[in-house]
């Protein structure tokens, strides 16, 4: 179905939720519980939910006795290998309260650019959803090199939303919405709605968030939101602390209307993924 505004979110058939590193690692690891509460509430009303979660490297760093985020690829991969295990355990431990089982899905950009691998990933995720498993997707950092990386999980989330024909993509971060300039600056105004094709003239965009543990920022979120919206998925950009309100259809965040609303059709079917993936 076409989700034309926030009030229709509770009736969505399929939702992809993306959460950033700074929201689920370090001192904010406690936010996994409330996030799972919101996902479980959507799951209980028969909505199919996919979680795209950053945070493997940030979660793994403390276990490697490092002073900060590593800059070399090998140590990043080592941190991801440890952190992914811990992160999935934390999610599953919280999901156990609801009797929900998580399924880990690790992807590289190369997987989604290769027709065979892409078809396999789609088939596996469709089956997980049919079985009422909650897929948790992340970049496969232990094998991804610079040439086959997504670059950020916002882009990965947009590609996954298109891959499975999601009605809605929810992009979560530390900030409650998109603003006309970084929200800590004087005169920053919240942007409530972004129409298809809106160039957002006059909007000043910052980079990474204040926590400094992620690779994305407003630029990557806007790019991902446009990509998913152009493919037919509505997009809501808001903060992790507002996820329950967002998935309940409350008026929070910034809403990117799907391009298909003007044509009266729903989200692009999975076969429409190719043109998006190869941009």
C-alpha cells in the first residue's frame, strides 16, 4: 500500500527501520530496549519489520582495549567481528521478552550489485519475514573493502527497503528531524514535510553527529531518503528516542513523501531495484 502520511504508518504492511551507531552503542546501548519495544509493537500488529543496525565497530572497540575508533581496515574488521556478535546478543536478549527471534543478515554493496547474490538475499529475507523472524541487517564489515562498501548504513537501508518493496523506511539518529541548518545553530527550523523532487534549497546540512562514532550524517540520510522515496517507499526521519511514536503514527520527524503517491501506485516491486542499485 501507499503510505501517504504519518497517520497511516500503523497500517503499513512492511517497514524497514535503520538505527545508527551512536544510538545503540557506548553510553546509549540502553536504547536497544525501547527500540525493541517499538519494533515488537509493530510486529504484534502483523507488520513485517526489518531492522538495519549500525554499531558493530563501535560496540566491539571496548573489547579490543583500543583508545578510539581504529583507522586501519584490519582493526576495523576485527572490531566489527567482535561487536557484531555482542550487538546481536543484546538485540536477541531484548527480543526474548516478546518471543521474537532475530535473523542476522550481513551484506556488502557487491552482494546487491550482483544479480544472483541480490536474488538470493531477497529470497532469504522474504522467507525470514514469512516465518515471522525479525531480520537484523548490517554491512558485512569483515569482508567488505573500500571498493565494495555501502559507505554508510543509510544507503544500505534504502537499498534494503527497495529490495523488499517496503511501504516505509524509518531513519533513526540522534536528531528528531531534518532542520534548515544544524539544530544547535540559531535560527534552525524543523522541516516537517519534503515533497517528491523537493531540492531543499537553502537547507544547510552538517556531517556526522555529535557522538562521532558513525559514518553518516544529515547528508547521507537525505540521500538515502530521496533514493527510497523515488523508488516508492515513504520515509520518516526522526530520533531513536521517538521510534515508538514514529511507528505509532504520531506526528514526529520529517516526512519524505514517496514519488509514487502522485501516480497512485504503491512501492516499487523488488524487480525495480536494479536501476536504483546501479546509480
